[in-house]
C-alpha cells in the first residue's frame, strides 16, 4: 500500500490520457487503496472471484476469503466509481451442484450491481497443475488421452474431476451462469453505444471475429437469442 501511495503521488503527465486497469485481491481492497488507484486514473479493477461458495473459495484460495469479502470489494469499487470485472470457475474438485448454483446466484448479484465484464470457465486439469495430478489419480487424464478435451470452455464433454457430478446437470447450471454473463455483456455494450457510439463502432470493426464469436456463444440460433437481455 505504501508503494502504491508513493507511485500515485508522482506526476505522470496528462492523467486524462494515461489510463490504468489493474488486478486486485478482494481481501486487500479498502478506501485508502481505492483513492490511491483513482489518483493514478485507474478505471477498472479485475478480481478472480472464482466461486459463490465459501467452502470452495477457501479450497481454491488457500486462505481465509469468503463471498462477503468479494461483495465488500465490489461495494468499494462502486462507491469510488471504479469499474469492476470478475472471473468464475465451475467444477472444482469436490464442488457440488448446489455450490455451483451459489456461484450462479452470485453472478446474477454482480450483474445487478453493475459489473462491466464477467467471465466463466470450466475447471480443466491442464498438465503440470495440481488439478492434473488429481485427475490423473482418478483416471480422468493420461498421456494417450484426447487432448482436445482439455478446453476450459468444453461444456459438451468436460473433464469433470468428480464422478458424482451429473454432466447434464452440470451443463444446465453452467449455461445458466453463462447466459447471465452474456446478458450483462450485451447491456454493457448497449450502454457504450448510447454514450460513445464512435468508440463502439470502431471497436466492432476492429474486432469483427471476436464480436461474431461472442454473438454466437451468447446463444444466437436462427436470429433468436436464448438469453433474455431485459
């Protein structure tokens, strides 16, 4: 915090032209840090929120962090006018369907509270990670496996680490969270189109492939979206 305060006190030229984004930890954010970030013209903070379950959070973070810490960090960002983004993972070892539902509810809470961007991933046991070791011991992965299965967006044939998780139920819960994320993304971009159409059109033209990928993943089928943007 001391280093951040010292850095934020430097004169860095025209602050309106130099914009920062940063990654933060929900249990380290307070009013003093938010004020220092604003002095640096920080517009957005990104958090690895991971889960809406306290038990799963403690498993993943290996420290005393809970959902209340995440909500407090988001409230501080809103208070100081800093945009916030967050990422979530579904299918952690021993995570239950009910705990995944808690994550979906937390995502919906974030949407209501003005998150700019949210992302969801499927827990994937990539090589040289602790989760690979778990998956290997359970016979889920190996040297002669189909490597294309190791994709953190593979919702059709995910490499789930626990046998007790029903894949169809997992897919249903994951896609519910995904739809909430996409509806939020659409609202975010509609807001940008309203307030800065020049920037929005410029972005779309420059990133046509990404925009088309987003529209496809958001559920467009024959012109009818699966999500509800209301």
